[in-house]
């Protein structure tokens, strides 16, 4: 059976003036247009093609490899926003429709978004930004591995959902978020746990002893912006620290402690002051 939206190996069964017909061994046949036919293809030979529907809703094939197939996720560019949705470039002459009902945020022409491809009720290929169920487990990553991904959903009570490498399921738990993330942000994170189901728990921070140097520099820079005197000390609330420094209170206290031991700051009753600068 021919599979819409999939790359498959089919055999040539008939040649015509406008191309060749391919079959998977059943009675179904699909046209491969003449401009796509390999010059040495003969009857009985196999060729790898992508099967889809053309603008007239006829099943057709191409030897061009698309950027995405059914069931996969990919980062695709918006070519046009119309009355029925957005059209995405997925590497073929005909663009892929992202219906309005499948958008999780308003999209803009020229920008790229993470989507999955599916076959709609009419048998046409379409895209969705609801990618959660299309993401795969990621056993290939180990604890503390550094990974890159895109934030595709934010949940106030759970955290930030991340598509690692744009195809694996990851989550930054709420307790690890101390700065403003937005859907569409591409970020680097650290794997803190590989769950039994293959899903990844992530942190936007390095291990404490590695993160401390970066945090210390950030603390110094913020104090400089306060003209060298921070109007509170390390007993400030977690909310104030997250707002000014984008880090947890624990990370802030470690950074302040490091700077104090290095005699770069002085901790007062209601302030922190830079010294020796």
C-alpha cells in the first residue's frame, strides 16, 4: 500500500511520455514525473521516492527528499500566511499547510517554527505545532550531557518543554527556571536525568562547580550596574535574585561566597559592595 508522506522504495512498472508509473507490488500505481526520472531507470528497477498529493489532490511521487516526513518533527520556515493558515517550506515545490487550529502561537513569514507532519482527515499532508506526541525518547544521551533544543511549550506549574535536537522529549522543571524563557527560544541545556521512559530532565545551568565562575562574573556585572553597591545582600528573596540575576538563590549565594573569599566584594547588613576594583 502506498504511504502518503513517506519515503519508500517502489518499482517502475510502466513508461509514458510524461513520466513513469511506480508500484509497491499491489495494484496501486503512482506517477513519477518525467523530470524526476533517473536517466538509467528501467522497467522492474527500484527507486526511492516521496509520495504526496499535488495541487489537484492527485497522488504523485518525487525523488527530491523533503525536510520532514509523516510522524517526524523539523524546524520549517513560513513562506506565507493566508486565510486558512501558514504555508511552510519543506523542500518541495508545493508548500506544507499549517492550519490555524494547529498553531500554538501566531506565526510570521520568514521565521522558522518547530512542527510535526501528519495526514489530515482528507488524506492531505499538514503540519502541527502540537509536537509533544511526536517527540521520541532519547536513550543515547547520558547524565550531564550538553544538548541543544527549542522550547515549544511553557507551563506555569510544570516548567519548559524542550525539543532536544528538535526531535527528542525534554523538560526543564519549574524549579530550574530562574529567567524569562519564550516559546521558540533555542537554548543549550544539561541533562540531569534520563527517565525510564527515555524522556530527559534538563537544566539550563552547568554543574554547580562549573557554573560558579560564570555566575560570579554575572553577579559582579550586575553590582557594577548598581554603581558598585547592590541594595541588598545574600539574604534577599529568591524572587528578587531571579529578577536581577536570572539564577536561583542557592547559585547566587555560591557566587557571592566565591567573590567574598576572593576579596572582590564586601557583604554589609543591607548591601553588597565591590572592593579592590
